C-alpha cells in the first residue's frame, strides 16, 4: 500500500494566512516541508481521502496525476447543510 500525504495541516493550513506570530513567520521563511497544506491523503493513486482547496497545488507540487483516482472519501464537511 502506498500512502502519499498531500496535506497535513488543519482547516486554515500552516502558516496561517494572516498570522504574524514567530512560528508562522519562521515557517514562511523556511518554506518546503514547513508549509503545511490542508489535510488530504492519496492511497495507491486510486483513493483520495478528503478534497480540500489545496489539492490542486499539492498534486502539481508532487507531480501526482489525479486522473487515476477512482474513489473519493470525504471524511467531514465544513459548513451547514440542510
């Protein structure tokens, strides 16, 4: 089984967009793995777990062809429905 984490951050991502705290500023300066996109996981290139707003950027950065995804699992929603 091959697991690829496309994001491991919380709902707001990390560093937080409008935050100027020392931790967020350090993450911005370091870049690379210090920048955490919102949570998503690709399993065997066929199952995508969660589909947040960073998925396109993550797939391009990791050079992952999402056209092979056969199943999408949404673990939870952000917002009110019904």
